[in-house]
């Protein structure tokens, strides 16, 4: 069993979109996958409900687990090879438990100085969790504006944390919102640029499994 948490102490950075798309790609790869929604907004559960039991789509299981025992509870889900946790966007006991539960933490960051400053709080929580277990961590740049040049500046600013940044860059694209509303991953919705980004992200992530 491998556990990935998508988390950032700041809200609105696209955690649920990334978590849901990774769950879809994992299911498409034939991996027995569990998506855990630990965010009180329940966006990942809404996505799973929209996906329904469509037999044309690869399926994965999803549960809501909004309590501070996630790091203990995931040990009971032994039937799954990959667990993806969509963590809430605030520093709570639930958020800290979701970090402590994972083998790898993916931290989505938007390309703004405010978001980079906010990442400092998440890194502080991560450092505390690493006192109890080994947790790998990486940043992913999300919601970039196509053809803008701010991403390099943002990546340079993140270097202060000594945490790698994934090579894949996710841009602000309408296809992400449209696909999620239909209960589909970006690669199931069309063959556009969003699909290419998610394919690239999954290629990076599956190397950890």
C-alpha cells in the first residue's frame, strides 16, 4: 500500500482536482485505488458521485474521512494498492493527520508570492510530521496562466524550501472544470492540453509506486 496526500494549508490551490485526476489515472492503470476525502467541503466525494457507476469508466472507491485519526485508519485499508488523500486547506488536527498518514506529500502551489509565503506554514507542519515518520514531499505548480513567465520566478522562490518541484506544470484550463463537473478525469474528457498535463503528472507519480 502506498499513500499520497495532496495537501496545502492554504485553500483554493486545486487539491481536489489533482487528487481526483490521479485517482482516475490510477484506476485506468488497473491499480486498486481508494480516494479519501478529508476536506469538509467534500469536493472529491462530489466528483465520485458525479462519476456514478458508469460502466464505460474505470472505477475506484472513495470515502469521506474527516477526523484526526486518518493516519491510523488508513492502515486498515489493506485491500488497496494506492490511497490518495485529498486534505483540507486549513491547519487542523485532521490536516495534520492526513500528512502523517502519507508516504509522499504533493503540495500544490499557485504562481503568486502570497501562495509561496503561505507554503511556509505547510512546510512547518511537514517538518513536525517527519519527526514521527519518513515522508517525501514535492511541490507542483498549479493553475499557471498559459504563456506567462511567472512560473520560473515562482519555482526559483520555492527553492528556499529544499523540496523538489515536479516537472509537470498544470495550467488554468477550462477543461479541468468541465471534466470534473461530468465526473471525468481530464484524459477521459478530451485529448487536449489538460489531458497531456495529467498524463505527464501520472507518469511522474507512478514511478513512486
